[in-house]
C-alpha cells in the first residue's frame, strides 16, 4: 500500500490489478511480485510481452540457424548481424513460437527463496545453440571443467561481484576455450519447444568414420578388450582387496 500511495502522489502510472516488479533489457525480462508470489498460481498471460502462449503459437515449426565466431553469435539464418540486431530479430522469431518462458524458484544471496518468471526467447536459443556447438568442438576435459567455470562465473555476476579478481581469471579460461567455437547450429522452434536438429564446424571433433556402426568404421574394435582391462584395473583391485578384508 505504501508503494501505491507513493506512486499516486508522484504521478507514476499503475494499476492495482497488475502489480508486478519488472526488469527488462535486450537479453530478457524478469517478472516478480504481485500474484506471482503465490507459487501455486500459474503465471497469467498478461505478464508476458515478448512471447505468445504455446496454444497460440503457429501450428508449423520454424527453423533458425545461428552462426558463431569465437563463441559469439554473429549471424542469423546466414545473415551477418551486429549483436543488438541479432538479439532483437531472434527475440521476435522465438517469441512468436512461444520459446523462452522460464518459471522457477531461485535462491537470493541473502538466503531467501524467491519465485522468478523470466522471458528470454533469444537468450534461450543462443544458449542452447552455443552449448551444442561447444560439445562438437571441445574435448571432454574442457567441457567438464567449463561447467564448473560457467557455474562459478554466473554466481559471481549474480552476487554483484563484477570486479572480483576470480571473475577475471575465469574469463581468461573462457576466452581461451572459445577460440574454436566457430560454426553454425540449426534449431527447431515449435509451440514453446526448442531443440537442436543439426550443426557444423570446421573445428568439429566428430568423425563419421570413427563413430559409424557400419563395417566401414575405421575404429579398431580389437583394441576394446585391452582398453577395458586397463580402464577397470583400479576398481577391480579395490573390489578384490575390500572383499577379502570383509571376510
């Protein structure tokens, strides 16, 4: 009530029926407060401005192809665009296909759990495509370590620690890991659904000749028994020793 009286006193437009706290930028919209504080309530359609309800999305799927250079999105459907233009156009495309709605519970730094509703059509597409391209060009060790880096970097930013030295250290690794994240990823958008359907990179670590299940495979199957023997040596030793000690 205090906030409503303050807004009224200072001529700030508002309605009692739509009392939401909204933050918005190119990357997305965050909506909270008002009716959304009831976690049993489905977010009403009125809180969304960039995306249509899945029931109202087209009955035909739409495809988008995002191109990347050094891990940065640089093209959309083959057209080179600056970052702002790419985000705005992708927001429009994904939004009309109901892609990019998020409703979840998150933990604030002060220890309070809060419900946050996000609307980020372009961001959802870019993140999905970028992760898929990373899987294609990075090694398993790089991928597993980058998951830790991504989580820590995100926490520092979320916590407002933008100038934390560790953040800069992590960014050195991130920049290095993105040198070969170059290529394109094709996404299929349909009534709120989003999935990767194809991808390509000149730095791809995928080899059809190695991965194929056909007789044309160049993978030496005879190497498997020896690999299994060596790979399982430590666990077999541990199992034997502990089993004998338990007798």
